C-alpha cells in the first residue's frame, strides 16, 4: 500500500465510464462525458468545488426522473450550469 493518492489516468476515463455503466445497467451511449465534466468544472469554479459532484448527482437524478435520455441529461445540466453562472455566494448566505 502506498501513501500516494491513486488517480485515474485521463486515457482510462472511457474504460472506467464503460465499466461503471455496465455495473449500473446504464447504456454507455447515453453518457456524455464531456458534458458532465464541463458541468463539474462550471460548478466548481462558479459555486464551490464540493458542489461539483453534488451537482452532477442532482443533474443525473433530474435526468433520470425526466426519462434518462441524453437530451434529458443535457437539459438538467443546462439548468444547473445557468444557475452556477449566476451564483454569487454573498447573495445566498444564510
């Protein structure tokens, strides 16, 4: 065991996605990796880094409830991306 963190090499991302989709019973063709990575980037920079995985989960949940197509995913991602672009933490502090 090593103390070095283990990271997925960029070239293995497609293999990982295919394996995860197979394990979850998801059609790999329905997953747009670039769209989801862009969502994570936009939320991480526009809101906060920890909000990125949460937002990806919420987009997936919304897309699944809407039918689960690539178009449903794109619509959910667009909604969150728009929200992140207009987000100002100062306006939303409790």
